C-alpha cells in the first residue's frame, strides 16, 4: 500500500496546489540542508504548507 501512495504523492500534492521539494539520490547530500532551508523560507514567506519528500531508496 505504501508504494501505491508514494508513487502518486507528487501528483496528489500538485492537484491539491501544495508546494513540495524533493530530496533523493539525484540531490548531492551537501545540497540537502540548503534545500530544506529553501522549503522553510518558502513556507514562512507565503504562510503556506510545504512538503519535503525524501526518497532514501534512490531517485
């Protein structure tokens, strides 16, 4: 079940109009902290929720 939901989460968030950020193997580890800060800044500036999607299985 988790894989069925996980495979569609980006489309679900897009359809809901929720901003999301992706961290996975394509993103260098040293870029993870700045990306999380970028998500936090977006949330604080827009007063909107954000999701940070972390894929530890690959990219």
